[in-house]
């Protein structure tokens, strides 16, 4: 989860004759304004809503609708600000997309399905860009709560309304919240057949969340939204926001979740906001009436989705995740588990007035005695947990000899306690392995759990815990469900029989992963087989003893490598922040990598490739690379390649060493070219990102260091075959076409593509440098009008940049123009006024520090 969120505040104003003004009121990149028209007729909109309501859709339909909404809303000025805002975020920062929709006819649009065609993703599925419908009704501070959070489950089933299976509904919610209740994070009370009086009495008892299950509807005459309670005889009692809001004021209630059809539909009745009328539905009217946030449903929610929504949403809230980000987390899990063609993740609608999404600040419950959580003076980096996952996946193997005593291991005693992970805790779950042969019984958690835990503690891995459980998953789906039940980041599971033991790993998101800003989507692809112990034709007792021995053989290697990667990622973060202490962290990582290598060498006959040891040597090389210890870096990368010849990243970084860490001889540069070639050829991933970067570096080296312009051109074109929008290649090939090959028209086309197609991948300075080049190329083809227009735009924009950037951009433009005039004196009449403007602007810039 992202630690902080910047605000992208987008407001749609009432339109005239079908044209709607839209403004960015606030964003990290500044304000902007534009206007749009609806991309479909009212008839088409009704058809879309009917298909969504019946669920008769697939991913292509959802993408088409979402793309239309996105392109309608994000007109060019808005899109630029959005892209610039995203590009300026740090690794731990998100961007809250806050929609303020004034026209009542636009409130029924399914904004939750906004689909960005450039990133090919639905915005609401990204925790980095939580989507909220904002109600400007005054801000509200989060309520300080000491766990447990009190939730009131209200179930209404009037005798004269279509009957609901309330028993099933209650069971679904209770099942979803069972782990949180068991861990002390929630208390759930049930109120059935609620009258208005009973609801008012209950709310005075100090509840924080109200979860409603029942009916809601829109009055077809005036569009007013109603929640259906019951009267004293059990018949329907419709109540609107005007009746409910006074009961909610001055209570501890901060959130309502309305699991009822049409509770999130608009338009609705009129309420006063800011001195004017605004048509709203039930949920936004409740927020306008004083509620901090309301989650409501715009279409019917199937049971399976309802339980996933409740489980993931309430779990994130208990970890103090902002309510909009918590809903994004729930959407993501629903999408992952139910598939791309399911629309259920987009059914919930969040209306909110809390400015930062924080409605509750929950102090976690105390840990039970006997469950002391290991903690260090901990500095854990915001990127470290990804390294932990990689280390565990790459190194947890079950073959070899018993490891020498880096860590004194205790007598195995299994925990086997149902203790889910808390906030900021990294939990490794060890399930009991499934015996496929009746006469063999090996207590895997009893052996593995205490060994890993002791090793993690001895090596000071902060906030990490290993938990052994008696469950025996028989499939990846079982393992995923088990890990989710415990909020685990990793679950180790497997089976064994007379032929040996097979271990597997599943990786899931956890509150800790999300809180550090490095979370990744749930992995639902087949699990990764770590290793197999193949022991044929032996008696059960012999096999049992052998398995027990093998379970402990790689623990020290695993832990040393894991802790080293934590230091490594800490160094990466410090380096990105400009903190010179990053060198110390790289040194700490290298010490641990060296110890891990010593453990690896002591294992004996085990093939290092079976243990994923190439990643250890690669990490070692990368640390030396950052410390500019070139020879040691090269040695480590070569070792990684020996273990795994088809390792594109290792080839790529070894090429970098040859290119920049040697004497720059032709021999070194040709060695770099060979390693870049191997990196490109061994990259077999679908996006071939490493291959694209390798071809680009080959082209740059050939252009700028070897002067082989035709070969440079060929390699640049290889990049564009992989990634037609590769910004650096468009820029470099455009300059090569202009400066060496004389392909001026192509230089213009490539540079225009770089400016127009990749706004999210460049900084404002980059755009201005590219625009300077574009103006230069227009002059080269004798197009003075376009050239002058480009420079007239660039020069004032450059002057508005920070002084150092402004000075460099203008100086680059001036030097390139003078270079062109040396070859083309006939362009003097056009270029001279442009040069005069540049010089005058340079003279007006504030003096930089250190300047005379």
C-alpha cells in the first residue's frame, strides 16, 4: 500500500447543449481545463446500464465502455496534467482520483470502469490510483479507535418485500470477517428486522461501521433513494437520507456499507451543498448529511463477490488503509479471483468527504501472551519486502547436506496457532505437507517452522514471523485461500510419497506489502516448484529420516541471502533519495552475500542452479556495480552467467561494465556489444524489456563511441520493433537521422511521436529538449513557420523551469542552432531572430548559485 497520496481533484460542471466543462482543481502538476461531449446517446447509455445490471458483459465490453469514458473525460489538457502527476510520484506515493460530478445526468455513468488505454488498465483496480466520488460537504477528521472496531450488521427482510436469504447473507459477512474477529480487530453485532427506533438506539452504543443487507430502491417519480427498514409489524418502511442523517450525526459512526441494489444509483433527491441544489442519490446524500464515507452498490452483487469485498475491504481498514485505497484492494482481489470477464469489482461505488480517505485510525489489539513478535531496531526499507519474496522463492530448497552452524537451531516445536499477520508484519506460512502414502508421516511444520524463525531472528530480519499450521493444501487454490485466511505473504506447501518430497510456494499480497508501496497483484498462475528430493526404492523409515534432514539443509543460505537483499533494497532507496549512506548499505549487503556464498559452497554436491544461486551472484554484481568496483562486479556477473547462461539481466549488466568500467578500448566496446547481444537474445519474456534496452545501448554505443552510424540505426530500429514508443530511441534515432544520415523528414516524424505518444514517460525538461530538436529539424527542411512556432512555444516554457534547467535547455537550443547555421548560412534570416529571443531570455534568468 502506498504511504501517501497526492490529490488529483477533477470536477465536471453543468454543461450547455451537451458540452460539459471539466477542470483539474488541484494536482501535483497544476490546474487545467477543458470540455467534452458524451460519446453515446441516451438510448445507448440505457443499453449499457442494462447490460451491466444483468451482468451480460465480458472484458472487451468493459474495456470499450471504460475507454470511452476515459477518452471523454481525460481531454488533452486534463490528460497532460494526469500523466505529469503520475510521472512525478515517488515509489511510495499514490494519486487519489477525486471525481466531483455536478450534472445529475452524469452521475449514473459507470465511472468505476474508467479504462486507461495507455497503461491498459482499469483505474479503479490500481491501489496507486484509488477512485472516489467526492461530496463537497465539509471535511471530517478521522476517529481515533482502539481495537476492536465495532461493526453493526443490519439485516432487513420485510414481509411485504421480495424475500432475501438473510441467513445466508449473515453467514457470508460473518465468514468474511471471521479472521479479523478472531484476531481481535473487529466485533460484529447483529440487528435483524430493524425498525427506525431500534436502529437509532443501536447507533448510540458506539458503532464505527454500519453494514446494511437488505433492499434499497429509487423512486421512479422523483429519483429519490430509499433504504428499506421495517415497521413494528415487519412490513416495509422506506427511509431516505433526510430521515437517516439526523440519527447519524454526533455518533461514532464513520462508514456505511450498503449491500443493496440501487443504493449507489443516481440521480436522486435534492440536498443543499454550498448554498445550491445538487441532485444526488441515497449514498451521496448520506455523505452530504454528515457521514464520512458510504460504499453503495450500483448493480446487484453476487454472493461470492460480496464475501470477497467484505473480507478484503474490512481487513485493509483495520490496518489503517485509507477507505478508497482499501476498496481498491478489494476490487483487485475480486478481479483476480473471479476473472477478467467479471464486472463485480466495479459494482461498489465509494462516496466520501474525508479529504485523505482516513476515516478511522485504529490502534491494533494487543498480541496474546506467548506470541511475542520479533522486532529489531528496524530500519526496513520501503522496497525490502519484494527482495524477501524473491529470496524465499529463489532459495527455499529441500536438498543437500545439513548446513554448518551459522545459527543454533532449537528443538523443533510447532506453533500451530491460528494467528493471522498483523499490520506491518511479514508472515511466512508453513502448511503441513500432504502425505500421498499412508504409512509415511512427516511433521513438516514441526521441523521447518522453528528453524526458519530462529534463523530470521538471528539475522535480524525485522517484523518477520514463520507460522506452522496443520492445514494440508492439495492445490494452488487451496494454498492461496489458506494464505489469505492468515494474511500471509508466503505459504509453503507440498506433498510427499515413497518417491520423494515436492515443495511449492504461493505468494500473495499482505497489508505489509501494500503499506510499503511495493505490493504486487495476487499471483494466480501455477505455483513455482522449488526442488524435488528423489529417493527411490527405500523403506518408509529411511525416507522419513532423509526428508527431515533435507528440510533443514538450506536455511542459513536462505536467510543470509534474504537479509542481504533487504540491505540491497535499502541501499537502492537511499541512493534514489540522494543519501550518501547508500554505500554503507551496499557494503552490508555484500558481507551477507559473501557469507551466503560460503554456505552455498559448504552444501557440497547440490547444483547451484537448483537453489537459484544465479540471483545471489547477480545481486552481488549489482551492488559492486553501484559502488563502481568494476572488476568485482564483472566477476560476479560472469559467475551468475556460468550458473544460468540464459540470464539476460546478467549479460546486460556485464555489458555495462565493459562499456563504462574499463578503458574504453575498441576491445572493451566490442565485448560490451557481445554481452548486449546475448542479453537481447536470451530475453524471452513477453514484453522483452531487457532486449529493448540492450538494443538501445548497442545503438547508442555504436553511434557515439564507435561511429558506426548504419549499425546504430539498425539497432535503434530493433528497439522500435519491440517497443514502438521507446522514448530514448525515438529521441536518439531522430537525432541520428538529422545529424548523420540526412533523413530530416523521418527525424521530424520520430520526434513528434516522442512528444505526442509518451507524455507519461518524460519530464517537462525532456519535452522541451525534444521540442528544441523539432524546431531544428523544421529549419533543416526549410519550414520556417513551423520552426518559429515551436521555438516561440519552447522559449517561454523553458524560462519558467527552475533556473538550472532553464539555462541548460536554452543553451542547448542556442548551440544546436549555431551548429546548423555553420552548415546552412541561408537559414540566417529565420534563425537569427530566434537566437535573439533565446539570448534575451537567458539574460533575464536569475543568477544561479556560484555564478558571478
